[in-house]
């Protein structure tokens, strides 16, 4: 007798959606993140529609307050703050999403392998995970971000690329940010591997790869989604901290973090230059946290199971 939930997979996702819709903060956060992503994506369209060049220097209009021509004013070089905020949102949101997904993939592979194989491999992978967790996270990121790429044998063409700082941040944070997903996946996979449908597949001679990929991994989708969503906000905050310290995204590529760096010396004369990227980081991180909380409530297996049995 199978111990799968008594409701179909489609019914489970439908019930999860109904639960998520009743989480008002999560719905509002999802809507806000969609709006931010869309606005950031269409930044070039704003430039075309309003005849703005986000990189054009206009020293005659430095520190201009918000007007109809510049909705959020102009910065210390006379550049349009609103459009630069949109381009900064492209980078910050991209770093958060791509790095969270990459970290989730690494963590899922580590956690799934540890749970299914068990024994010495489980002990080795989990002790390595504990060692990474024990490292001071922010100082470690600062050290890794300060490494001279010329000494690592990376092609000069890539090192001199404007986007090399973006690639570096994604790689560094994903390299050390997978531990939460690994432990979460391992914990869930340990219980799933003993369920009847997994034991039946093993008795029928299914390979380990097939059991992990077809029978166990699909049942881990919910916790992986929640972990990825929650980590995205943390990653955006980490990118902002590193960029603020001058070790993250480097100009001319704009991000909310390096916009704060440019504004720190002008905090008294032009506080709006620090306020706008600061509030964007704050609102985005809070929105990801609320979204993750809502997904966690909606995808909670116990809640779905109880609802389906009428308890």
C-alpha cells in the first residue's frame, strides 16, 4: 500500500495556491517583486521614451531634486537617478535570483546524495557542510572577493569585461551559500527514501540515479522553492554589502549597492542619493522574506495533509 498523499499532485498544488492567496503579505510581496522586475527589465524602454541617457554626465544639473524630467532627481554627475535605479535593479535582482538558484542546485545535489547514500558519504558531506557553516560568512566573502583574478589563470579578455564583477559575485556567493539548502534537502530526503514507493522502485531494480531523480527529487520541490526564495533576499543584501565596500559590482555597471557607495560621502548634502537605493534594498529583501514565509505556509505538507483529510 502506497503512503502517497490521498490527494492528487494537481490537487495539492491547487490547495497550496488557495492557501497562498489568503496570505496577504505574501501576495503583496509577490506583486511588488514582479513590478520591480518588470520596471527594471524595461529600463532601456524608459530611456527611449523619455530621451534619457542614464550614463550621460550633465554637471550643470548636479543634485537636482525630483522633477517631471527626472522623477528621482539627478546624482553627483547629473545622471538620472530613476533610470540608474532601474539598471541597478536589473543587476541586484539578477544576482539574487541566479545565485539563489545556483546555490539551491548545489545544495540539492549535496543533500540528496548524502541522504540517499548514507554511511560514510553522508558523514563526509555533512561534516563538510558544517565546516562551511562554521566559517565567518561575511569576512569569507570579503576575502574571496578581494582575490586577484590575474593570478588564477583567467583569460584577460574575461577579466577586463565590465561584467566580470557580476560573474564573480554570483560565483562566490553560490560557492558558500548552498549549505542551508543541503541540510534542508537531506532532512526531507531521509524520510522520503523510506517510503513505500521508493522501496518498491528499489525492489524492482531501479538505479540509484532514477530513484533520486524520479521518485525522491519531485517530492522535494516544495522545500527547495521555499529555501530558494528566502535565500534570494539574503543574497541581494550580501551583494549590496560587498558593493558598498567596493568589492562587489564595479562601475560602470550599476547596482543598488554601489549606488550607496557613491552616495556615502554626500549623505549630508544630498541624502536622497542614499535614500532611494537604500529603500529599494530594504523593500526588496523584506518582500522576499514575506514571499518565502507565504510559500512556506502554503506548501507545508502537514497542513496540506490535514486539509485533505478534513482534520
